[in-house]
């Protein structure tokens, strides 16, 4: 059935009404037939009763007439008088009882006419003549004719009664049949009503109740977290529209859950990247974290992070893959014109490549024919395209266009971490260059003092000593005094040169240099050193000056009585701690030299922590990597990307 729920309910209601109306009409017709049959029986019985009464009255007239004729007793005329008065009424009653049947009405008319003729021609004249005083005038022949006429009337009455009895019996039979038909019609009407109600109930159940129950059950499953459930949309228009709306709502909820899951995954990935960046990890660790989180976030088989160089090529700074066979090697690469990275650099927009038309480019770019699709998104730092993040897939489920858009959003969010890491790396490199330049200047000054000024002063001292031996007297004593002062100046110059760049550090390494500082310190210094023979020169110089500055701070600001120095190498890191029992309360912002120490440690790629509670002394905890990662450089390479 086509049409909406309202049309269907209207049609079903019309059919229901039609069935009930038909059943009611049949019942009414049956009742009408029964009523007609009962009426006919009643009228037939009334006609029989009226006919009997009229016949008795006619017989009473004849009996009174004959009795009076034989006895002349006027008491016998009382029934005659009463019958004469009642006969017209009974005639009317008899005529009225058969008014509905023309044949019977004609018969009753003849009967009434015969009765009237009998009264007019035989009964009434005889009695009237006799009452005039001439009783002997009653003709016997008239009596005989009256008897014959009465016999004819009785025969006519008997025929009428027989006919009416037949009519009554027939009417009774018809009434019984009509009664049975009425009962059957009532039962049939009740059955039809029940069937109509059942049909209406079933129609409502099929069109409304069952779909609503299915929707309620589906809603319970949705409330339980199952968003894969859908309901059939085969109900009429209104309920079907409700079903479709329900499916659309569940679909929207499912998409919303997927979107929320993606957002949650992105936020978790961003938190992990931010955690790595906030801990001050080297750029390569930050880049690796970004690449791994992106690959896992997009369900890719591999991911690559590139940095664009000024020469128009790029450098792979991080690579991640579930399968080592798909991992892209780090290092400089050339940008292919049709490759993803090149297109991202030129357009500054996310790019997606998949399908047979891109198969050659993908194979050329990644060197693997199993790659089905790939996406790329620009990494914007300070308003320029710093690099690109790429992801590739070898499975049947390709990376879609929205994955490229999500990659662009992800790179936009992690760009700050990349920029901070790059800035931190640039700052560290800048500090390292400054420190290296300072140390080189120190070495040059020390070398100039040692090879130039100090040697000249020694030569002058030797000349003075030689002149001293050639003269005597006051002049000799004067030259001796000058020579002693010059010797002290040479010693001071030697100590100054040693402070600028101690030769023991270059000759013996960090351990002996720290021991030399401890020996020259004005307070006791406890040493606990577990160091290898030699470490990188930059690290040795930096750590040496950190220890020297810390000892100076302990003397000048902490009023310490003892200093403890511990140094050891463990897991590619140098761990150094310097403790004193001074007044504590050291503040890096108060100009105590701690800021410079922190800068020097940061220049080495290390970290420094300060613990200095008032009255509890000061502890410096320093960690310096022994093998800092080499700086990323651009260059030519054989691969293209």
C-alpha cells in the first residue's frame, strides 16, 4: 500500500467502518425481517381472532333469532341485540387485520358483505316483523333460508380461518427463519467486528508498533555504545522518515565518535611530542617523535619528515616504519619534480597521490612498487615552508584526501615543537660556537703569553742576572732586587696564563686538571673522580671552567669550608656534582655566575640543576652528553624524494 501513515490509517479505518457498517446493516435487515414476520404473525392471529369473534356473533344472532322464533321469549333477544351492536366493530377489526394483504382484504370484504346481507335479509327483518305484534308472520321458509345462509357463512368462515391458519403457520416459520438469520447476522457481525479490530490492530502493529519497538531496541543498543546498529526503513512515510532520521542520527554519532577518537588520538600524539620537546631533547628525537606519531595516527605503513634546504633539495631528518623494508634512509635527498615533497614545496598545500596514474611516481619516489598511496603536508615555521611530512600505505585501505587534510592540521600543531626544537638546536650551536671561539681566544692568549711575553721577560731576567755578576756594590744589590721582582712577575704571568688555559688540561686531561684546581683552592676539596683518560676537548674545557667557576663561587659567595666534587661517565653522559656546605640560597638571577655556568653547560648540550636551600649549602648537578649528535647538513645525494 502506497501513501503515508495518515492515508493508510484512513484507508484501514474506512475498511473497518465499512465492515462494521455492513455487519450492522445485515443485522438490522435481519431484525427487520424478523420484525416483519412477527408483525405478520400478529396480524394473522388478530384476523383469526376477529374472524372467530365475528363468527360467534353471527351464530349468536342466528341462535337468538331461532330461539325467539320458537319461544317468543324476549330474554333470548339480549344476545341478539349485543351481537347486533358488536358485529360492525368486529367487521372493522377483521378488515383492519388484513389490510396489508389485498387478497385477504378482498375475501374479508366478501365475508363482511355476506354477514351484512344475512343480517339485512334474514335476521333483522324477521325479528322486526315479530316485534310488530305479528309473531305468526315469521316464515318458516325464511328460517330455513337463514339456516342455509348461516351454513354458507360458516363454511366461508372456516375457509377463511383455514387460510389464515396456513398464513399464521407460514408466518411462524418465516419468523423462526428470520430469528435464526438475525442471530446468525448478529454473530457474523460480531465476528466481522472482531476481524476488523484484529486487522486494524495488526495494521497498527505492522506500521507503527513493530517499527517503534525495533527503534527502541536499536536505541537501547546505541545507548550501550553500539553505533553500528541500523533499523530498516520499510515503514510508512512518517514512521519511515523517523527511521531514516534515527539512522542518520546514529551515523552522525558514529562519525562524531570517530572524529572525537581522531581528535583524542591527535591530542595524545601532540602531548607526547610536546613532552619530548619540553624535556629539551635533541632535535633528532623530536623529529623522530613527530614522524612516528604521525605514521601511527594516520594508520600508515611508513612516515618521513623532511627539511627543505636553501639549495632546493631536502634532508630526511626522521623516518619511521612498521616494516624496516619501507624505512627511508636519513640524509640529503634530491626533490623530484613530480614527487610529493616537491609538489608540497611548490604549492604549500597538502598533497595526496594514489591509483594507477600515480604508481610510477610513487615507485620512483620510494623505490617500492607495493606502495598504494601516499600523502604529504607542509610544515610551516615562521611563515615559510620549513619542510614536509609524508606518509605512505601499502595496504588495501589507501590514505584518503581527508588524511592529507588531517596531516596538514597535525603539522600545523606540531610546527611549534619543531620550531622550538630547531631554535634550541640553533641556540645550542650558537652557544657552542661562542664558547669555542672564547676557548680558542684563551688558548691563543695563553700561547702568546707563553711564547712571547713570558719568553722575553725570562730573557730580560737572564740578562739582569748576568749584569749582576759583573758589578758589585749598591748597583749589584739594586739589580738583584729588580731581578727578584721580575722573577715574581714572570711567576704571576705564568699563573695568569695557566688560568686562561691551563696547559695541564691539554697535556693530562680533565681528571688531572680538576685535581690541579682542587690543590690551588683555598679550602679543602674532596674529589671522587671516575673518568676515562681523555674526553672530547670541548667537553674537557667546558667542564673544567664550570668546576673552576663553581669553586670561585663557593669561596666568594657561599663561605664554604669544604667542597665535594664527584664526576663519572655513565651511558654516554658525563655526570658531575659539586656540593658545598656554605650558606646556600644561591639565586641564578642574582648575578652569582650561575647563569654563565648554565649557558656553558647548555652550549655543551647538557643540563644543570641547582639545589640551594638557605643554610643547607648548594649542589650543582650537571649532565653533559659525551657524543652529541652531529649537526644536520644539506648536501647532494643519490636518492630522490
